[in-house]
C-alpha cells in the first residue's frame, strides 16, 4: 500500500482474522488452503494423484472419533469421578488402579506422575515412570506406569487407565492431550477424575463414539474456609503446615527468606521448573512451610 492510504496491509487483515477465536469463524488461511487443494487435485498427473489423496486423508482432522480404531474395537467402560478438591475422587480411581493387572496413570504434572510412581512402588506394586524428561523402569514387565498425560501409551491394551484433571480437556494449549487420552486409551476401564464442569463435554465426546459414561459425584471431605484477609506481608503469622502461594515465581525465594527470618521455620520452594525429585524431596523432607507459585 502507498503512503497516505488508510487501508491496512493484507497480512494485517489475515493476522486479525486469525486472532478471532469464535467457534463459528474459520481462519482465512484454512479457507484459502481448502480452495487451493480443490483446485490443484484435477491438475495432478496420475502418478501423483494417489499420493496426494493419501496425504489429504492423513491430514483430515475433522473426525477425531476415527483416529483410534483399536480403541473403538473395545467395549470400554468410562467412569467419571467429579468433585471439588479433597473429595476423594482421585483416591477412588487410584484404589482401582492399584488392584489391577495392567494399568496407567496420566497426570497433568511431572510432580504428580512422580508422586504416583513413588506411592505405588512404596506399596509394593511395581510401577514405571514416563514423562517428557524422565523415564524410570523399575521392571520391564511392571503392571503399572505413571506418566504425564502427553506421554500416555495409546498402543497398549490395559485393564485400567486413570486420567487426572479431565477438565483440562478444555485448555487451549494442552487440551489435545486429554482429548487424545479420552479417545485413544485402550483401557477396558477408563477412570476420569476432575471438576463437575467437565461432565457435559465428556458425555458429548463419549456419545460421539458410542460409549456410555457413568458419573460418580463426590463431596469435600473437610470444610474449606476462605479468610477475609491476606497475610499483607506479615510473615510472622505464618504457621507450621502452611503453604504460601506467591503467584509470581520471582517472589518465591524472597518470600521463603522472609518467612524463615520472621518465624525460624524451615521452608521449601516448589515451582514448575524444578525436577520432580527435588520437589518431592523438598516437600517431604521435614520442612515446615511450602512456598510455591
């Protein structure tokens, strides 16, 4: 565009359209690509047409229920455990996992996967660990595996699989992993744990693949009281057993230092970048207070 015109550049229009996240809006790039593919197909030589058609089929992601044919062949039972924090929903699913011959736990965090790995092995149930950064094999034939949801093994038949924090299926950046686990895990029993907000979506997805969801609802085991006041930087009021959330990673170590100076209590810091072993060691290693973001 020449100087003095009020019309924005074409690439700016495309960028703005792609920023619109209205479900009824299709990005202009996808529209143009679809039109181009329709145009080019009749002009391809016969020797390239078969390859082109195969590539189009492989890249067609419109029907997720057809992605995992092996899982569709199974008569899976889906149990949805929903309730607030500290309601026992995950405990119920893990109890079932402990007593199975082959099983998988899928959690949202490396720390959670590591915790389940250690808990199962402490109970005498052999459990391997599989995350994006760590793979620990207790025994090649261990009946259980604990993993992050992105690392879920979709190619193995299982008796029981537990997928934690199923409401994350609605997350824009990581929801694909929960969708993939829900659709693709080859588990005779699939236990999903999370918030009640996930019930409707999970039921709709299950209905699209011809599967039924059995919902178990749980209530909080202990009351939760929300204080009307915050600490207001009065760290001397921190007591043993407290956990202080900073919501700012840069403030974690400063907060830890101030609590220890004001109270004499021993603090541990936990944040996403720490290795799971250090996180678990810090939290369980005889500390008085936890500080996290």
